[in-house]
C-alpha cells in the first residue's frame, strides 16, 4: 500500500497532487529547487526537500537525485505531474528498479506512445482511425511520391520524436517538398536528437479534441468524454472546455468508444488522453497522439463528471480495481478552464515573472481555482509561466461562460502582467461563443 508519495513537480500541479494525497490519507513529500523554496506546495506538503539549483536540468529533471530522495525519505511512490519527468520512460523504469511505484502507466507504453509514428501504426492496427499518410517513417523524399499520389497535397511532415507541434512543416506543392523535408528532418535532429519524420494529409482548420481515459491494472478502461482544446497559441493551450460545443451525440459516443479501444490496445493502466484532429466539415476524427500523463486541463473533465482524476491515478498505481463502470460516468453541464499565465498578452505573450504584490482570487458558485501562488509570492523566471487555472462550471455552456466572465472580473493580480485580459476578450468573441472556433482562432483574432 502507498503510504507516502514523493511529488516530482512544482507549481499548481504539486498543490493539486498534495490535496488528492491528503484526502486519501497518504503522506506527501515535495522536492523543490532553491528557486521554489517559498512555493505554496512546500508550505502544504507534509515534508519538503531541496534537490538542486534553479535550472530544471539540475533539479526537476535530475532524476537520480529525486529517486535517492525518495529512498532516503521512505516514499513508496512518485507522482511526476506533467512536463519534466512525466513522459520519460527511463524515469519510470528507474523508479521500478528501486521498488518505488511510478504513478503513471507502464514504461513500455510511455516509450511506444512517445514515438509518434509507432503510436500511429499501433493505433491503425487496432482499428483506430488515423490520418491517411505514410503509416510510418519515411527514409527519403523518393518514398513520398507514391503516398502523395494517393493522398494529394497539402501534406504535413511531422517529426516522430516530437509531439505538440514542434518541427512540423506543411507542404502545399511538389516544388516545396524537398526543402521542407530537409528542413523538418534537420529540425527534428536538432530538437529531439532524432531526424525521423513521417507524412500525413494536411487537414485544414481542424479542432483539437481529446478524450480523457482511465485504465486500471486489471484491464478495465473508461472514458470521461472529450475536451475541446482548440484555443491555443503556438501549440500552447490557453483555454479548454468540456464537452466540445461542436461535437454531436453520435460523434461523442464514437470518440469515447474509439478512445477506449485505443487505450485497451496498448494495455493502458493510468489516467491518459487520446488526442484527435476533428474535421468539422466531414465530422470525421483522426487519432493524433496519446499523452501518457495527467494533463494541465484535466479539471474540466473532473468538473463535468465529478471524478477526481488524481485520486484515481494514485489508487490505480496502488493496484486497486476501478470502482466505476462506464455507465456510472454521467456527464453534467459544461466546464471551461482559463490558464492564468504570468505573460503580457499585449506584448507577444512575453513572460512576466516577479512578485505578486496584491491578489484577490474569485470564488462563489461553480468556480474552482487551482493555483500555486499567494500574495507576496515571487514567480521565478526559470520555469513555465502558468500561475493559476480558473475553472468555471455551469449547468449549460451559457452559464459556464457567464460565470467565467464574472470570475475573471473578480480576479485581481497586481505586480505582474497576466492573461486575464486576453481571456475577457475571448469570452466576448462571437466565434468563441458560437463554439465553431478552430485551431487558428488565436492567430486570427489576437495577432
Ligand atoms: C495536424 C494538423 C493538420 N493535419 N495533422 C499540431 C500539434 C501536433 N500534435 C499535431 N498538430 C497538427 N497536426 C494533420 N494531418 C494540424 C495540426 C495543428 C494543430 C493541432 C492541434 C492544435 C493546434 C494546432 C495548430 C496548428 C496545427
């Protein structure tokens, strides 16, 4: 039985995990860099230990140190949160070698889903719809010709080691192909140390829809419906909502079934997410990637189902069988999450770290704030800029939107620039309100 969890993360997700562990009667120890010794997580955890200097390569990513800390403090499990070590199969393996439970899926699944071409091939084999394309790595430009003859332009070149959009190249015409291919594989080599790429038909103006799933170590898998994450800027999500305002009942049912099939086909045994590209015109959806971690936007799924995903993640790692069946998961109302980042939306979303001199946090019916900050807290410049997540729930989308607007008006953060003003504009935008927005929304209206 897990009695003490070491949390290998920082910020709001460290706080979120501490809360879930405490409710389960499990002790917590939080590791932190010297830059984070005044963090809210350090105050709330039962124990904390400094693991290194500010640069994450010397602290939050230096996993040998973290595992030693877990051994020394007798933690029997490690929660990696998101980012940092969450999708590093070597870390998951190292935990296991030390008989420490990694709160996440088996390392083999992390490895297979991290290889995007392999993940796509595995999914296709299992009958999960994928975008037509090379169905695996392409070794040369010559190999693309037959594929392009079949699928036609435009195409997209994607790095297999990538994910999240980095290093992708869209190609509209034959005469652009060679340059784009060389560029993409060079960039992939630079960014990931792996030059392998694959190609797909390019789907114009898609929605990014993802399905939350929970699998246990006894072969059970359930889904918690979808999230619409199309409001993003340079592959950074800014606002997410559940359910998607454009997905109809029939598509929702199909997506949920396909997501369960995808998870079962790889023996998935934790909280995870199946990402789809959704084409509004044809109502078709295609597997894009599987994320083998808890995600930033998990609260919107929690709010519409009443299920605590972090608690389940912990209980699953503890070998417990899921005590909920698909028919027990009832969707109720709508939830929206706004990421409150220490960034200046008027100035290219440049980071705006520093001291929060004044802070008034919204509340009241249907409002949840997952935050790692407090008045007087100094946001360090070394990490990502998310300070808090504001989540509004309503019986319907209109109520969720009005609550979010009300809460954004209540939210006062002084001393730093934040994305609050950006979100106020989004919530008044006609295209957002229609629900029809696609992944080009932010660049169309805010750049
Ligand atoms: C695509 C696509 C269009 N067609 N694949 C971006 C993130 C990475 N996971 C995959 N991405 C895309 N893949 C095909 N075949 C468009 C995108 C894309 C995108 C996807 C989701 C959210 C935002 C996006 C912004 C630009 C491009």
